[in-house]
C-alpha cells in the first residue's frame, strides 16, 4: 500500500498547484493500467475510459517487465490481465474538488 500512498501524495501536491494557480483547472490528468479499481477511481473523481490503442500497444510491448513486477507483488508467478487495461482520467479542477477524499485515503493508508 506504500506505493498507493506515494501516488496520493503526488495527487495532493497537484491539488496544491491548482489552488495556487500554477496548474490550470482544465488540465487533464490521466494514467493507464490493468489494475484500476473502478469503485476507488470513481470515489476519487476519476472516470474510467477505454485505453487508447497506442497505450495498449505500449503495455503489450512492456509485458515482461509488467509480468515480473506483478508476480513480485504477489510473490508468485501471476499474469497481468492486459485485456482489462483502462485509462483513468480527471481534470485538475475535479481533482481539487475531491481533495478531501484524497486526504482521507492517504491518511488511512499512511496511518493504518
């Protein structure tokens, strides 16, 4: 869970930049992966959309690296389901409005 906490710290820092006017509220933040939890993504204000073809090709190109990392995380050989890859996206403004949710999840993960 430590990695997720780091991602949340980054998103919280981004909300600080939006508040200061250093990042436009219209800026689109997105990432693609095969392990997004739709429920958590929506709770944090993200929308899940189909992954663009060029990003899906990139995932397949990096399959061996993903296989190694995924298996290491589970401490056994496991194959990531790249067919289920999705893109999570949100505007910086929507992320800022969901800052309380980000903070709650970050504090939960950080403090247990």
